[in-house]
C-alpha cells in the first residue's frame, strides 16, 4: 500500500515537485502523467526507499516522509497525476491506466507553464478535501472517517485524497450514471471537461481554488474562467478575486451545480479549510452565480427521473448560436439535471438575469431520504452581465457528464458560451501575458 500527497498542489514547470509518501513497500517508483485528452506519461523516476508512517489527524498536516522530483522546463500546463508504479523502479513504457482515479497510489497536481490559452479551468480542490476521508474506506461500514461532513471542524489539504488517491466520504453513494469513479474526485466530472476541451481543440490552463485564493492576479491573463461539476466550497478571497475579474470585463462560466454554497476559511500554517457558514442575505452567492442551491435540490442515491432543460429564451445570443428554440428540451436522454442543481431565488436575482432554460423537480421522489428538494425547487440555465463582464451558469453538477456523452444540446450551448466568452478582453489579455506568477510557497 502506498499513499501520497503533494506539499503544494500547484507547481511550476522546471521547479521541484515535493511529494509526501508513506508505504509498506521497501522500494517504489513514480510516474508523472498528464491527463486531459488522454493520458501522456511524461516522467518516470525512482526507485525510492519506502518509509511507512501513520495517518494523522484530519485537521493537521500529516508530515509524512518526502521525496523531491525535478520537473522538466518544457512540461505543458495542465492537470497531472503522480502514480506509484510497483515495488521498485517504474517500468519504462508501461501504458497508463484507464483512469487517473484510485483510492491509493496516486496524487493530483497542477502544473503552471507559459501558455497562450484564453480559458482557465478551476479544479475544486476545497470541495475535494471537504469530502475527503483519506485512508478510511467508508464502504466497509466500520468507520466513516473524518472530514467536514463527518464533524471535523477543519480538514487539512496536506493528506492524501485531494482529487485522487483517497476515499471520498460519500463514496458509499454510487453514482448510477457513472460508476467508473466516486463523486468528489477529479475523474468524475473535471476530467470529462478537460477531455471535451481537448476534443474541441480549445487550449485550456488549469488552476485550483488555492491558486485563486492566494493570487487574484492570475485571472488577468485569461478571457474566461470556468468550473465544472461540484465547486461547492469557496473562501472569501477566492470569491473576491472572481468578482473583481468579472467586474473588470472577464467572463465566468459555471458548468456545474451547488456552486459556492459554503463559505470556508483557509489557514496557511496548517493548510486547512474550515466551514464559515453560508453566504449571508447581505452578500448571497447569487450576485456572482445567478443561482442558488437554496432554490434547487439534489438526489444523492439511486436513479433520478430523466430530467432535461426546456429552453425559454431564443432571443439570447447563446441560445441563438446554439441553434435552439424556445420549447426545445436538452439533456433529458442523459439526465443532465442532478445530482445536485441550482435554481433562481427571486429575492437575490441579479439585474438583467436571463433564464435560458428551466427544469422542474417536483417529479423527483426524495421522500425516502435519497435527496432533498428545497421549497420551489427547480434547476435553471441563466446568463447575465455584471460590471463589464458576463456570467453563465448551467445549474447542474452533471453538465460535464452530458458533454462526455455527446448530448447535442448541451454540446451546442457549451460551444456557444466558450466562443462568445473568449472573444472579449483581447487587448487586456495581451498586455497581461508574461511571466507566470510565482508560487507563494516553495515547492
């Protein structure tokens, strides 16, 4: 058994990746793989002498033995997985696995490198760790582990399981629409989005919540920020960075659901996040996202009635470019709405909010405790302007899965959003191109 976590989840090409590793094997090797549009092994190293170490508390760094891996300067920006490869040195040329997902033996890292990409995709690292119970397999029924959902007041990012290589707390609730990986993992939604961008030939850079929390200026290099899947946990600095970006003319596309639902605090010395409640009525998340989970709902266990979006407004440029008309229904065949979704709260709807699509949830049976539908619960696709920028929200966690299945309506809308949102701020982006901001902490 081998488990690992990076000292820092983001590292620059040409810098040194520091990995904390505990294993009961005498020796091990490591392989670095780039994921998105397939798997590309880029580096193999080892053997390293194995050292075992016990699991630590949920709210303190585990401080396991560390190894360092010098990274090539010519690494492309993107999402990478470090994979343990057997007892001893890795076998050169060994093919990649079918998935970057695993409950042990892998760790997710983001590599920054010079790039001309105009799209930045955020990986929801805080949400990965909010659900992360690391080494505890809750499916065995003996112990549910420690995370924000099982009562731990805080959880550290310095333990295995930040997207891969650990157990999610809700792993027991199998996603019947995609059994290949548990929810709250990189492979489940985010990788599907990266694969779609690759198929479309759209260059995209990757960051994590922690990058946006620490370095708001990172956004200035891009025309568009996007998130997929389940981007539930946000710090105040991360939200402020995104709001500043939009107000200055940037574009944000939320291709997910239950977005920005919980507010968390990040503590640098312990690398922990702690819940800090929900956003207040004086500062609701809707002013940024246009939607809220408080007017949506979720079904966490079992199948949902097939639910798609009925298009409402065929005068909007996004709907027109997608070739859709009012009354068209998209995504029903792939049950695009769920497992969690967001609706419009009229109390906090931003000025000029356009409802592009709508889906009722009143036919979802959650009386058995398999989910929760809030009063007036529904899902919506919306778009609006804020400051000098634009925002789109797809309102459902499963948008990336629908893209992966090739749903024509979901695909057409996504293409329209990306094209329209990446055609502005060209001069601003060109002037901001240059050195990649350095990490605040050494890697």
